[in-house]
């Protein structure tokens, strides 16, 4: 039978392979009479499942709530769990104080960090620009796939230079993609969008010609300009991958 750390490592590997978002909660300080010890850790999924040990029921509930928040925010948090009536910690950025109402008392500090699937970039086409976009996107930590309905994407880049561009754009819109880029001239790109009878809100999500104006000429330079625009949308404008329903997430959670 595998040891507890090995078992948790195996569970984490399975979560990652199946693109299940989760949080790792690690006890960094434990004040008696708590049952947890520094170094104890647990894995917590978005639906509240906990594998591992980070203290009793009261601590587990505080960690469960914190894990949900860090998964949604994509940022780690130091959770300070203090006994009712104990010396309070000040609220500070990146830290949260939770009062432990249980009789056992004691205090814990738990670092809760999200472990999220790599954002997916859908790249349509087998053109040199599509190849360059895919290669550079992987350097940015993105997972590159062909457009499909089974995975939520951060962005979709259409680099087919013809074909069913309107259909690919429509599928991305229906999938909730917040950034859709069409590689085309300004004239042809406008003609494609005009043929689709889009609402103003839908049209705002589509960028054509996609890419920041850096004077790009080669496929690699054009790919750089496209990904720079995607990065700006993420860092500056708050672009996020569409949320997956809780039922879908729990269905993907390993038993």
C-alpha cells in the first residue's frame, strides 16, 4: 500500500492529467493542541473534496472555503486559523484569518495554492502562421489544440486563410471563448464578419486582422504580434477561460 505522500502525489498527477483544477493546502505552522503538524498537506478540489490531512473538522472547513477562492482567483493565500478568543492576526493582502470555533483550540497557518490546468489555445489551420502561433504559445505555457467542443479555450486563433472561417468563429462564440482572432486582411476579415449577422457584443470578441501592429512580416513575427495581443487581453483586460459547470468538473474528478 503506498504511503500517504505517495498516494497524494499520485492523486495530484491524475488531477493534472485530467485537467481537474485543485488546490494544495500545506500546514506551515501548527500550535498545540492542534492535531496537524507542519508539513501536513492535502489536495482540495473545486467541489470541496479533500484528500490528505490538515487538521480536524473545523480546520478542514476553513481550508475547503479558502481552496474554492484560490482556485477561482488563481492566486495563493496564507490562511491563519486561530482559536476563538485568541490573539488576532491583522488582515493583510494575500492572507486570511479564520476563527476556529472548535473546543480543541490551537492555531494553524496553512498555505493554500492553486494548481490549475494550462490555459488552452485553439489554433485552426495548418498554415505557417498557425504553426508559428502554436510553437510560440507553448513557450508561454499554453496548451495548444485544434478547435473542438470538448475543451474550454482561453482564445481561438483562426489561421486557415479561407475555408469555413465563419463556422470556426461561430463555434468559438458558442463555446464562450472570449478572444477570437482571425488572420485575414482588413477587407476580407470585415467581409467574413459581415456575412455572419453578429450582434455588437459578439463582434467585439472577434479581432481581425488579429495581432498588435508591430510591422510584422514573417510568420514568426505575425505569431508574435498575435500572442502579444492575447497576453495583453489576459494581463490588461482580464481575459479568462470560460468557467466549467460544477457538475462537469465533478464528473472529471478521479474516484
